[in-house]
C-alpha cells in the first residue's frame, strides 16, 4: 500500500496546498506510511524539497491520479478542480480516499473522508484538520521587522497595482516561488529589502510582524508567534473567519493603507492550545486505512 497526496499547485493558484501537503506527509512518513506527493508542475516539486519532501510526481489534473496509483493504494486530494466523475471512481476502486474540504459547506460526495478545518460533532466521515507544519510551533527569537508575503504568485502584478499601500512603510518583501526576475527588480524600488522564496520558513519564523494575503502563511506566522495581518482579497469563509478570530489574526479587506496604519495588534494568545499537531491528524488518518 502507498499513500498518494495530490495537491493542486501552479503559478496561478500558488503553493498553499503544497505547504499543507508537505507538513502532513512528513507526519505520515514518521509513522511508517509509504507516501508520494503529486503536483501539477515541476517547480512545485522543487519547492516541496525546501519543505522536507524530496520526491514528487507531476500530473496534469485531478483526473490523472489513477494513472499513478494502484487499486490497493490510498489517496488524499486537495483540489478545487472539477473531477468530472473521477472522484466516484476513485472511491470505488482505491482502498481509501480522503479529500480536503474546500469550503465550510463542503460535504462527502461518494463516501470519501473529509479533512476539514472544523467537523460536525459525531461525524465519523470527517477529520478535523487545521494543517500547519510542526516547525512553526517551536519558539524563535524575533527580528523587529514587518515582512509582507502576498503569496507564491503574482501573475496580475497585484503588488505593483497597490504600491501606494507599501511605499514609505519600511516593509520587507518575501518573494514568491513564481515571481519573475524582472518583476523582482521593480519590487525592489518599493520595499526596504527583498528575501528569496527559498528563505520562506526562516523568514516567517523569525519575523515579529507578518502581513500577508496567503491564508496558510497567516496561520504559520501566527502559530510561530508573530503579529499577523491577513489581507482579504476575496470573501472569507465563515469557518475560516472564526478560526482567524480565535487565533487573534487581524484582517483587513483589500489594501487599505489607512486601516493598516491604525491596526492594533493584540496577538497575546498561545495558539498551541487551539491547534492540533500534524502527528495527531496523521494518526487519525492511519486509523481509517
């Protein structure tokens, strides 16, 4: 038996799903499960190495998982793609199928086990899964700086179109894995310092303040003890909103400089008390194999 974890990745949708995948795969590997990461592009596979997963296989879409996995294998799917009936086939053929919930109203379609930020009580078909790499739960000395991380891609040049939000704020920019070199040259004129994407974990762990439009980054930074402002670029799911409130993550709709400048950080909570170790999530998954 092998467990395949498919994370929908790419320059248009970033690497948040990849970061969750690598965190959970490391925990599963530690408990003796033979695993393989499936991604959509070669660069995502390279990025996975930075987060501790050295091997991966590139496939086109969620519909191609059965070209790699065998009947007695287990699969985890984290993707918003239209599976076009493939999910029903997977649930019939594979030993077990887990699927990452994409919203608060997401429900199991064909008997697959949901991995959700919040599960209803007594729902045996759901595992509560706020997945954050264990490395962020350690204590780190913080550097007094404000780091901005939009996400791993900025195809629409969002940062440049909101340059007035950043200018004069003495922010440092953590680049995304899909940023282009020429684009980086333009961004260097706005921020006090640029950090390479390969430094991601180190920068997040050691920064006192983090401003981001990436939900996964907001969670990781907050758990590591940073003061966090999450910029909403799309409507927020109710469950996600509640989790952010519990974790004392500040939120702001869009790039509103006035609100940002008047933000009062109140990050005093020990987040470890309301989050789960990936080892626990991995153990719950293994019990269902």
